[in-house]
C-alpha cells in the first residue's frame, strides 16, 4: 500500500491474484461490451422511421413499412465514418497511453466516447450525425487500444487466452443486446417514435459512465510504471497480481526483472519506436518488428474482408433483401448474433 500514489484507495490493496484479475476484467468488460454494442446499434437505427426521415437518405414505404434507401452513399458514410474515427483513436490511444499512463488514457477515451454519444443521440441532421460518429469513433478507438492490453498484460501468460476469449464473448454480447433492445423499441408508436433510435444510442452512456467512475480505483500497468521509473510501485502491483506466498513472490520477481530488461531495451532503441519504424521494421534487427506488426495488421484486415462487419451492421437490411419483412428481419438478425 505504501507504493500507491496520493494515498488513493485502490482495489489492489484488498484483492490479489485471481480476485484482482477478475475485478480488472470486469471493468475491462464494460469497454468491450460498449464496443460490441456500438457495432450492432446501427443495424436497428438504420431502420427507424424517424431517423430515416431526419437524415434524409431514404423513406419508408407506406404499403410494406420497409425502408427504401435513396442515398446509399450518405447512409454508408454515416456508418463508416465511425470506423475512420476508431483508426485515429487507436493511434492516438497508443501515444497518449505512453505519455500519461493507461488508467488516465482509459478515462480520456471514455470522455471522448461519452461526448460522441451525447452528440449522436441529439443529432438533428446528417452533418451533425457524421461529426458525432467520428467523435465517438475516436473515443472507442482509444479504449480499444488500451483496455484489452490492460486486461491481458495484468493476467499471467497461462490464462491470457482465457481472458481474451471472455472479452470476445462480451463483444458479441454487446451486439446481441443492441439488436434485441432495438427490436423491442420498434413496437413503440409502431416504430415511428424518435425513441426507437435515440434511446439505443444514449444507452451506451451507462457502461461508459461506470467505466469512467471506476477505473480510477484500479492499478496501473506494471510495465508502464517501470517505464516511467516507478519500479517499487510496479513491483508492488505485480506482487498483488501474482500472490504473496514464496513461489508467487519468486514469479513476480522474475517477471519484474523481465519488465526492467524490456524497458531498458526500449529506452536504448527509443528512436526506433515510432509507428513508422514499427510498421516497416526500420532498425529492429533480429526482433523483426515490422514483420510482426504487418502480420497483426493484415490479419485484422482480412478478418474484416470476410464480411463480418457488414453482416453485423446491415443484417436487418440483408434479411429484408432476402424477402423477409422489417419485423422478421430484425429478430432473425438478433438470433443470428446469438448463434
């Protein structure tokens, strides 16, 4: 406890080992759930009559009740500008995380995302919505760059795969919640009410506010603490994460020394740690940083090329084109995400 700054209460003071890891992952789950929810949310929003009329990219056929898109470029632009924002948010999140620490970066990303949500749910036209989506994307990208790493780096190497699987499940759970919430809201005023799309957007604020309020009481990354010279605090956090018996202390000491060695290596090669140098592996020598980064980047790109993002966002539209009515296409989309 002596090594925690400002005398601020921290969960690491009362929890250790698996209980502390579970607590960290419960907080990380809020961000992962938020990202999944945000991905699935636009599927129902794009079918809300009030939203369609306000944005001006389509109209609702009075006979069938189905949306008829007249400006697919505008519809797609509103959806996709969010992902452009996440790209810049991820790059910003990595840089900010190194400067001010992971906990403050999570709070920073949460504030950005909350601002984006407020702007979205109060949007009055397409230009407003486009700007709001971009702002929300920056916040989401910042959280995505920091939170999963925070959850996995605090875990032991033997359980990181398990925590990553849990995070992915929570992401899908967020998509499912978004679809079924919007399906239920479609029955209010026959689906013509503004609440059908404004409430699902505003609903994102709940996990973000909880994340923003709670993250201050959780421990920093030991790796970042060591990087800024707070070695004793880093060792204390590692000790709480790994346990207090003799064997656990030995593991924590070894891990602490590994982190110090890595920090020293990064310091000696600091001029080669920019995004540009990492992407192309300039000066990385036998570490082959460029090859590793390119592998990860292209795996993510190919994952999107299989069409998962399109199905997640436009599932109701896809099922409607296949011949189902608007109501049935929505609940089929909800079932699709469950299974």
